[in-house]
């Protein structure tokens, strides 16, 4: 669902609502639906029992018994997003139920065809993405309560218990912390058009504060997510079938394509937030990293992707340079520094939850007997999206630092 192609622009260059971006929730789906219409009960029944069905190795047989349902009764974006969330979680459970040694080559037609149709309607790929896992997968326990982790829960889950819940909800809170920064983008671009240096300075200060708040929210990962559970249990269910040694040939979507299709797994690189901030600040990543990041935009809702593309034309950096205003330059640099620090902190998190956890898993595998464990090994050095994780993250952090304007 692309943003409308009106020829007459609103007063500000980017009206958030035209890009399905919420003033209150940013890129998060506002108050997502938690149930589908009655005809889709068979999907919801399986989705609500996914952790148990996967643990008991019964999910694949349940899917084989599932009726093939028409998607024609789904109405509106919210129902489509919930259907995509439900079908993507069932798909990941189906593919990875037996771990990386027991993958399948074919997604059965009764799952593949409706998943494909819903994906086409939303402009999303037929795989679990950040748009499903985080943006559309949350609900308040008390509908009138605050958007805080104690009052939040996921709609659909996978194995991983409280650590999975924590991983999704902390990531959601990082997205929520970004909202003032998303609004600051429109304020900054409006200020440039109106040559209002004071308003531009205010917008940049707001953006720097939002990025710092995102880092503070990310810190809570340590409180809610166990590294061993994340690495050994959760991570495989975020893995895709592109650039993954465990599924080198991709996946056949029966009834959709006779040839295997390859899609990347869920990745933080699919979040529209940092893409939008990069475009505003004129951050130029190196070719291989830029190519990967650009490919990740195919996993964003099309309206969000359109928002990021519209920000790309921003001339903020040139405007700040041309102004010769030391206050503006300092505020701009605070934004760039905050973004680089956020990316450095993300590297710290990835080191703990992937590199250190992978080393411990390798040590366990080297031990004889049942204590060896079954942690997946195919993506030890790669992100679930398929990137070579540390070289990618460090390069992106370093090129962010290079975006500073020297005095």
C-alpha cells in the first residue's frame, strides 16, 4: 500500500499520516488487532499454541491438517497485518521445527498460498520480518494502561518464553523511543524550506535526544533477555532462506512457484528508523553495506519505505555547512555522535548475545555426551538477515562517525 501520489504537497514536506506513520507510535502499528475474523480460526488456533506445538514436534503435522483458507474475507490493513504476522510465525515454526539439520524444502500449499496472497496485498515478502515480529506484534494488558514493558505482551509467540517476550518488547520500546526523532525529521525539513534556523536547531536537538533515548531503551535487553536462550533457542526462528548455509537452495512455496524462493530473515536492519535518520543526516555507507541496507528496505511496509526514500532528498548537511552557524553545526554533530554511539552499543549487545554465546555453544559442542547441546551453528558469524555481522556493524558505525562536520 503505497502512500498516495498527490501532486499538491502539504505545508510540510512530509505529512506522517500519508506514509502510515503515527504521531504517537511512529512506525509501530497503532494498537494492532489481536484476533482474526471467525473463518480464520484454524490459523489462530495453531498460532496461539506455537511454542508447545514446536517443542512437541507436532507443528508440521498440524499444518498438514490445516484447511486451505481463502484470503478474500480479510478486510483492511489491520486484518492483513495480523494475518501476515500469524502466517509468518507459523511458517518459521514449520521450517525450523527440527532445527537447522531438519529443514524442509517445501512450504505446503495450504500455508504458502494464503501467505503469498496476504504478502502481495501488503507489499511485504512472505517471511517473518521486523514489520511482523515487532511493529505488529504487541498489545496492552490493560487497554488503558501505559506503553511500558510491564503492561505489554506479544500477540503471537515462538519458543523462548520470557526471553523472547523481552526481546520483542525491548525492541518495540526502542522503536517507541524513536518517535520524537521521526517527528523531528519533518520539523527539520520544514525549517530548511522556511529558512528558520531556530526551528532547525530545535529539531536537531529533539533528534539527538530521541537517539539517546533509543540507546537507553536498548540497554534494557540485559534485564529481559537471557543470552543463552536467545542464541540457542530464539535466533534460529528469525533465520531466513537466503545466504543461510542451513538452507542454501531457498524454499519452494507450493502452489506459488515451482522454483525455490530465497528471502532474508528478520533483522534490525529492516527497521525504517535508522534508515530515515541516515538519510536525513547524509550518512554514506560503504558499497557492500549500503547494498545490504538497501535490500533490507524491501522488507519494510511500502509506505514506510516511501517515507525513507522521500527523506533521502534532504539537503540538511549542505544547509548546515552553508549556514556557517556554529550552533547548528554542533547540534548536527550531536545527532551524528548519538547515532554512532547507538551503533556502538548495538555492537556491544551483539557481542554478548551472539559472539560470546556462540563461543559458549562451541565449547559445549566440543564436550562429549548429552551436555553438548544443540545450539545452531550455521549463522555463528552472520546476522539473521544474512550479513557478516561484525564487519557490517563496525563499518556502519565507522561511516556514521565520518558524517561529523569538522569545525
